[in-house]
């Protein structure tokens, strides 16, 4: 089984980039092939139907589509922006949905978030579930929200709290079992 992982945050030192790397490590410990993507490698213009009609779909969208087609599932870590997820990812999601069949369809999806807030970005995760479910993705019922992320990592960028680290590893393991049962 192959998974893709990425942080929706574009900032190099973001807490979500740190969190997604921990999730990737947890998946690798389970023997899963997982590729960590950087959304900065898939920048796209703001969605505009005129661009699609006159120029076609962006090359970055086509490259991301190919990556998605090669994977059975996704692990995504997102910051929370104004009680939702970042607009640049909505734009990316919308461009990719223009391919038929939609590459998000039949993908197992695990959602993570890290935030300096006390709710850990959880509100944004609830918003992110909706487009994935619309597009035919299978969003894992559990989500991981890391609250007070600015205090959660040690100098090695690991989770300082061993209970949280174990919870993340167990959730990734449960997600992998979930994804294995969704083979299409």
C-alpha cells in the first residue's frame, strides 16, 4: 500500500510540517510506503473557469493528480485559518477536482492539525472533511488535533508529551488498517 502525506501549511518552520513528518515516520514504522509532498511544488493560479477553458488545467494540478492516482490514501496536516482551513488548499483541491474521475475519490484520508490555540485546529478539520467526502474520499472517523503546538515539540521536533506521541502513532496505525480495507 502506498500513502501520500503533506502539510497544508506553506511556512517552512510550521508546526504542521513538524507534525506531518512525525505521522510519516509512524507510517514507515508500520512498513507502509509513504511519500511526503510539499505543496509549494504544486502552486496553481486562483481557480478561474476561463483559464480552464482557454488554457486548460494547470501543469501542477496534473502532476498532483498523477501522485494521487498512485496512492491509496492521504495523511494531511493543516493549520486552522479563521475557524477553517487555508484558502490556497481549497484552490488546489478545486483544480484537482476538475479531472474526471476525481483523483480524491476512493482515497482513505487521515486529517491532522497543529495550532497554538487550545483546540489545536480542530475546527478547521471539520471544514476540511466536507470537500473530501463530497469528492468520494473516505475520511477516517478520528482526527488528531495538537493544541498549544508552540509548546508541544522538543528540540528534536518530536512530541514532548509521550502520551500524545503514542496517541499519534496508534492513530496512524489504525488509519493504515482502515485504508487497507478500502482497496479499490
